C-alpha cells in the first residue's frame, strides 16, 4: 500500500502545474456525482410506489388522504408537482393542466442540477491536459543543448516528456469519467421527464372524470 501511494504521488508530481486544477476538477466531479447518484436513487426507489398510491387514493375520491401522502413525500419532484395542482381551489380542467405544466417547469432546474458544471469539467479537462503537454514539451526543449549533446540536461528532457504525457492522460481520464456519469444523469433526466408526463396525464384524466362526473364541480362544492 505505501508503495502504491508513493507511485501515485510521483505520478501526480510528474503531471506538473496542471495536475492541481485537474485534481480539483476530479474531486468536484466525484462530489457532484455522489450527490446526483443519491438524488436519482431516492427518486427511483420511492417515486413509483408513492405515485401509484396517490393515484389509487384519488381514483377512490379520497383526495384528502392523497394530499397527505404527497406532503409526506414532498422531497420528490413528482409529489411537489401533484400538490401544486391539487391545492388549487375549484380549478377547471384547463387550469388543472396548466398548474401541472407550470409546476413541472419549476422542477426542471433541480432535475438538471450541475449539468453546466459537468459540461465545464468535460470541456476544460482535456484543454488543461493539452496545456500540460505544451508546458512539458517546452520544458524538454529548454533542457536540450543541440550544439553540445553532453551539456544537455537529460533529466530535464525526461521530466518534460513525462509531464507532457502524464498531464495529457490525467486530462483525458477526468474528462472521460465525468462524461460517463454526466450521460447517465442525462438519461435519468430524460426518463424522469417522460414519467412526469405519464403520471401527470393520469392524474389529469382522473381529475377530468371526477370534475365532469359531478357536473363541473369539485370536492369543495359538496
């Protein structure tokens, strides 16, 4: 283990000055990925059960219990969207639909959270690696003495080449690993939008049926 740690430290030192911002980007990407993994895990593990229960309660015209269930799970985006519509006083079907749509739009920033940061890391990391490559090559050329080979700083040449290669690899590793997680989160987002539209459509259909069944009146009229 100590040898492995020493090897990593030596590799990091070989990356030169660009290794520090790349390290910062990698730590930031890990932290953001952990937060997003927990966010999507919580949604995927709870959402389906909560929505099915709420739709069942609403279908049986038990809107009070349905809203209590939603308030208990207000940490879920779909629960906040449903509450936004169900808490309206005597809305028409059109007003109910608009409430669902506006609430969905309000949840989009939370669902797409950190996308810009992920994209920034993916874009900048290879550029930092390229910068490290250029700096390493400059270091190597500065150590060369073409007119007098014996006076050439071979350690400097080797160190410059090492810096060029290591920094390039570090930049690509950070960018590729972040890209994989960002693409996964993007697919979760797209799937979630589809589910929100599906569940919202089911709730809207139930509301319309109850609304017209009671002659255009809501529960508050009884």
